[in-house]
C-alpha cells in the first residue's frame, strides 16, 4: 500500500534525524564514514520505521525480519536507526568507536543489540543473507531478509557467487538493495572499477530487478511492497543515491567516504539537520 502524505513526511523527518545522528557521531577532526552513511539514510529509515517487522524489546524474536548492512562501513546509519527505535539508549551514540563501546567502526553482533551479523569485510553480507533466507524456509518462518550492498563492494567475486546461489534456490524471501551512489573510497566507480551496468547484470543472474530514487521514501516503500509480491526469485532494488546526501560540501565527494570534517564543516552539517 502506498504511503500517505503524512507517513511519507514522517519518514523524511526520520531520515533527517538519522543524518543528524550520523553527523553528531562523527564530530569534528575525526575520520568517519559520512558519505556512505548519509546515502543510505532514507532506505534505512523506511526499513526500520515502516517496513520491517522487529521488536527493540526482543532483538532475537524468531519471527523478526532480518537486516544486514553488507557495506558495514555505513554502520552509523544503522546505529542511528537502532538507537532511535530504542534498541539501546541514545547516549550510546556518543561513544562511537571508543574502547569498550557497543558501537564499533563496523557492525558487531556480539556487542550491539539488533545487529544480525558482523559485516564490513566487503563482499560477504549477501552470502550471509542467503543463509538466513534458506534458514527461514527450512524453519517454515515467513520473515524477510534485507541486505544493503554498495556499488563499489559488488566488485567482490563473492557477491556474484551469492547472487547465483540466491537465484538457484529461488530465495523470494530475500531482498537486496544496491546503494548506487557512484563513488567508492578512492574516486568515482566508473573511473576505478566500473561495476555497471547494474540492473542488467542482476537480471542476467536470475533476479527480479527494480530501479528507484533511493532518496524518495515513497519509491523506496513501493519497491519494498512490490518485492513482497515476487515469487520464485530474489529481488534486487537498484537505489540511485548521492554520496553524502544532505551535506552539500560532502555530496559526491570521495574525500568524505572516510574523511574528517573541520569544526566549521561540522557546525554547518549539524545545523542542516537540526
């Protein structure tokens, strides 16, 4: 069912709050994954605050939908969502990457409530998502598995082994979302290791493919709903996004894949989302 105008506005406000949390976690003078975290904020907002079935009071609820952030360096977006949902106190965001913190630089299921798998070694998340989807089928549970990939990450060969596995086993309880922001750590995808064309490749591997604006909450929600109707094959949603979305000085810039904000840039970014 399409989002109402009120619900869409609420999700847009939530995505803005997630970006605020991301900026606050990084702060000034410290390296942090601003670009890739901001590019997925709208997608993460729709998943956690609209689409997914989950329970912050019971993170291991057997019937929950599973979410894996295969591009684990964007963990700040997921941490912000988990805190806003109530998986842990908001104050924990202030401890990001500190010794003993439950919030490390990449997702760690042994430390953080709500994290399904340790990710960040790029290329591995989709394989784990396949395993969870197969487990759901064997256990006769109707949960969905959602997995966000990066367009730089999919240069990893393991991604394509997993894509064939998902297609072979007809994992229609698996939905992958490609964060197509066009920029990896060292520069534009097309100038480094061009993984295009994306939709055509996933179709060739037997997936149902949709392409959307990854910053339009209505398009995101509609695509996720349509994915529920697909039978007999996994779904890939190619989400066209902007690296560093919402922070003008960082948008489309490889320097903010894992760069530092000056005090002035930090204050500017913070004020954008207050």
